C-alpha cells in the first residue's frame, strides 16, 4: 500500500513516517502513524531540565537540613561537605553586595534567554538545559533567601547548580567547536 498519498507534504517534512506492515506485506491506513521527532526531543529536554533542577533543589534542602555551617575556609580541608550561605555570585564574588548579585543573576538569565532566541546552534545544544537548570536553581535561592545555598567545598563553595552551569558551558563550547 502506498502510504505517501495519505501523508501531506508538510507532515512529511516535519516528521518521520513509519509504517508497520503485516507479515504478508499489507498495511492499512490505521497502522501508519507519524512521530514528530521534535516534540519527542522537547519532551525529553523538559524531563532532563526538571530532573536537573529537582536534583539541585533536593541537595540544597538536604544541605540545610543535615549539614553544619561552614567554618573559616583556612581550616577546611580541600574537600568537605558543609553549609555555606553565599551572598555573592560565582566564587563568592560581590559577596558584600546582595543587590548586585541579584542584578547579575537577572542579567545572566536575560542573556541566556536572548541567546536561546537568537542562536539556533546555542538553542539546540543539550548544554542549554544544564545552563537553565543551574541559572534558575541559584536564582530561586536568591529570590527565596537572599543568598545561594552552597554545600560542597572544593577550594571554593559550590552546589549542583554551579556544576550544571559549568557542564552546560562545556557542552555548548564543544558543540560550537565541533560545528
């Protein structure tokens, strides 16, 4: 059966056509379906984003619930798990200026949104999911508490959102170099 006549040219351009044939080689129109790959990709992207953001929020909740406050950085080993309320931005920059930190966060999210709208290569990278999860994870902290909850010390205090931001940047950089 020639299923192409049942599928519009527009649908053929935007989706892959699949036809399941019976053992005898025949097929009915009801057995033909279209699967829009872009909608599946978007759904998968939302799932990844949600899992990343939820992991960040959950680890911050656990940090506040179970970790002790950070002691002075000089006495801390290179690696430790302790609660640090970061009023600055990355690496505690602008620590004494909470309004500047909030402004920098808003500016960063605005630039990220603009890049997603204007640049297809940037938008289509899986790294952008990591960037959004990291940026929103820390932004939520700033809005709720006025600081970011960091809990992982590796020379500087970080959290999963910071790791997502770094991973997203690396993924996008790799994609741009590859392209």
